[in-house]
């Protein structure tokens, strides 16, 4: 959730300098391969200097000079996302066969909304999440994570694999009508199996995920962004003209359930303690790579900075709602492929992490919540359809909140419970 606003404002932001970074880089200048390493000021030489400004392409070029990642030529800002500074760097000399890499730099605020505080420690959680998943994920899996080659904790910079300049987010790929029915099935199965494997591994290895208990801001941000806004969105106080003029019409009984769902789910999210989650699992954080013949080669799952201890059903529902948006707002190209993706996504997930009734219920409720909060606010479509989607979301929330097991099996997420 790169653009999630925080409840607190950012004050007294650190400037764009920090000591130690150039000295850290000095320690690696004559190294032929850095590998999956973490740098700290204790590794630096004695000549500590002010680091370059990593919020600019020239600053990145200066920072990398003389290292195995030197890029004296082409560096470009990667579009998409609003929280961090992300660059594609064309290396002067290939690194372990790679001609390009990604450098991601984090500040203690949201890049596009500098008044919004967002701890720069989020990058620690991202790096640790990527390393954990990479340690057990089969190399032959279609869904992968980028390998981390260097983490400079002092300046909050990560250098990691690049999916390639021709990669495209799964969201954009779907909207373009990119996948065939056959490929849509591959995508759904790969993404579902990946997420199910993440949840299964995290649940079975919770002790190895203890670090993520410290990401309390991830919990509170996620809860506030979604469930803290449910009632205002139906009270003419959303701040979104599409919804407030006029206010969305819902009856008192529905509003009461929305209030209860908001309060209960917020509490569940901030107190979650038995599952590890990716934290922001949606098609915009997945990069599709095709081979030279146009066949599906890889899907890179990126942006793990919200990774935390959480509720699996939340992100199961988040991805499902986003794929539904493709069908709803772009039926001319996504009507069939979206359904195929979801069918295979639910089935694939359940083969790796059999869904409980609780997971299915949370997935359905969050499916509806995502329709309400995200559908009308991020430019998916015009006012009329946006309002229709928000009202549909409210109906799904009520349905999920009241559903018994049989009703969940018949619901939009029923594929999670096949065989139950």
C-alpha cells in the first residue's frame, strides 16, 4: 500500500544526507561480487563522508561509482508506486550475468506525500521477507521474488534483481487483454500456489518470522486504510466526490454491520499473532515476464515492505478484488480471463494452504471492503460504475459477515473451500 496515508503527520524529516555510506561503498570497491550482503557503518573505512542524494538519478550514479554496481550511463526512475525512490540501473559491467538491476531507496515518509510519515525501517522488513522466501521457493516456480544483492542499512538502499524493462505489472497486463484463457489459468494457478506457500511456510515457521512482529506500523496502516474508513465512505465523509455527491444510500442495518466489521477487523488486524503475510498482495506488485515466444516465463512478486504478522484472508481477498476490477471496469478484454484467473487462484492457493472457514470469511469480507475503499478512489472508472462497485462491496461485506459455511462455499470465494 504504497500510497496509504498515515494517521500521524511527518515532522522534522531527516534531510537527504547521512554519514558513512560512501565509506561503506569504499569497502566494496575492489570486490568482484558482493553477493547477498548487508552493509553497516562498522564495515566502512575510517574516512566517513556525507552520502550522495539518492532521491536523484545523479545521486544514485555517484553513490554507485567504483562499486560492482557502477552505472556511469543510463539510469532511469521506475514508474509505479508512490512511497519510494526506485531506479533501473544499466551496469557498466554485468554483475553475475545481469546487465540491469534495481536500486530502491526509502525515506521515513511517502515519496509523493512527504507530509505523510512512513518508517524507513520498512525496508528492513522487505529485505528480510525477500531473503526468507528466496530460501525455500523452488527455482522452477513461475512466481518468484527478486534476489537481494546488497542492502545498505545506513542509507536505506537495496540493490536487487530487475524483472526487465519489458516486464509489465499483472494489473496492466490484464487491462491490456494480454493473457489468453490458457495463460490466465497459468497466472491464477501460479499466484495462488505462491501465496498459499507463503502462508503455509510462515505459519509452520512462525519463530523465524519473529522479526516481523515489530512491524506494528504495517498493521495499523493497513487497518486504518481499509477498516477505519468503511463507515465514513457511506456517510458522505469519504473525501471522494464520486461517493459524497450525493452520499451512497445504505440502510441503517447495513451501516451497523459495516461499523461492526470495521471495529472487529481493525482489532483482529492489530492483534494478529499466528500468521505471516506479504502485506500488500495485489496485481500492481506483480511483474509479468514473457519469453521470446510470448509465453509466460515468470511473475515477480515485489514490494514486501508491508510484510508483517497478519491475517491470510485479507490478502487472499485483496488480490481477488483487484482481478474482479479488471472484469468490472474492462469487460471488453477481461470478462473471461478474470474469471479464469480467480478460479485457478483459489484452487492453487488451497492446494498449498487449505483454507479454513475463517480464512474464507475474511477473504470474502475483505473482497467487499476492497471494492468499497479502492474501487472508487484510484481511477478505475467513472462515477456511475464506481458508486455501483462501492454499493456492491457493502453487500458483499454483509454477506460475508453473516454467512455460514454453506453460504461461503456458494460465494465469490467458494473456490477456496472446494473439498470441504
